[in-house]
């Protein structure tokens, strides 16, 4: 009788509860989150500024890095400001439409992040294995088309997921979601309908995008390793490996929390505390944007030289003004 009396409604809003079990610690958790977000915004905006204005960085490697920085900015900005509002001001309510929009941006740009990392691996493969043809293979039109194709791939695959979630039946409004942002699976779980399609389609997207990109990255680095090992000069091998260090770090920062979230939700949901899962889910969106500009700034000589030159010029200007 109770099931018969339930009526499907379109919820006007959801209540994002933050990190369950750690509500008293929200204010303390917010400080590292906020610090990492500030570093992410400043670092990625700084990289975009350098790549746009410095002629020495107008190369395919840095154009792909600019794509990664822009993707990171959107990815973390889609979630962290709302998370901080929950932690600081207890603004837990989110409109249903706003929730779907946030979900779209988060899932689209996490998929975009994986695609850009794959493109950067292909860039390193061409640079090391075909150095004489590097500039003729990776021309500006090719780079633009590759970036656009990666973005469209993410959009085309994510839009049906948002559409499916939008048309799920909900039996009440103002539903409590134990999360800091609108994740597709978290929203689907509070539906009173069958969410098997959401789970299967979400799994297919993850396997298709993640599996394809990881395969391309693995093949690229296998070919890179073979080419580098065949070099006769130790200095040449060292230089070739050093050009890949920052990208390998970016892969680790991006895929490590992604794998943890993917496998823990499906195989360890009853063992791992929900608070741990939600913290890692936030790090999944925050750690790569925070660390990528730091790693590339430290490991890439051309970027270091540009930063040093800018600061040297600013110091000279100040000294002359005094």
C-alpha cells in the first residue's frame, strides 16, 4: 500500500550533506581544500598566461599543457566552491537543474582530463620517436582538431548520462545526498526507481574512456621506452626521460584517485567508510589541478626560464623606479 501511494515528483532541490560522519570537522577539512584550490587556480592561470604570451612556449607540448590547465580549472571550479560553501556557510541546498549542470561539467571535464593526458602521451611519443618530423606531424590544425575531438567525445558520452539521470523517478523533494557535489551515482542512488541503466551506462563510459586512453598511454610509453633504450648516449637517454617526467607525474595524480574511487564504489563500498570515499572523490577533482602546474613548473626547463625571466624583469623595474 505504501508503494502504491508513492508518487513520482521532479525534485526542486537536493541537500548536499557534505562528508557524513565528519560534520564537526568540516571547518578544519575546508582549510586544505581551500589552499589546494587557490594553488590550482593561481598555478593553472599562470601556466595559461605563460603559454599564451611567451613565444618560446608556442609548441605542441605546451598547447596540450594549456588544454590540461583549462580542463583542470573547470574541473575543480565545478565542485570546490560549492563544497566550501557547505563547509563554511552550511549552504547545502542545490537546485535540481543546477545539480544536473554541475554533474555535466564534472563528468565531462574528468573525461576530458583523461583524453588530454592521452594526447600528451602521443605528443611525447612523436617528439622522441620521430623528432625530425615532430613539427610537421603535430601542426596547429592537428592539435586543435585533436583537442576538439577529445572534448566532443566527452560531451557526446556524458549528455545521455545526464538525460537518464534527469528522468529518474524521485518520490520526494529536498532529498538528502551524502556528498559534497552532485555525482551521477550519488544522485541516482536516492531515486526510487530502477537505476540499473545508470550503473551500466556509467560503467561503460568509464571503461571506454579510461580503457582506451590508458591503452594509448601504455602503448606510447612502451614505444618511447624502446626508443630511449636504443640511444647510445647516456645524456640523450637522460634528456629523453626527463621530458616525460612531468607527464608521468600528471598521470599518477589523475588516475590514482580515479582508480580508487572506481574500484572502491564497486568492490569495497561495504568496507571503506563513506567519509573516506567522499574525501578521495574530492581529491580526484582537486589533486591533479593543484599538482600539475607545480610539477610542470619544476620539471620543465622552458617554463622555469620564463618564470625566472618575468620575476627578474619585475625586480629590475622596481630597482629602476627606486
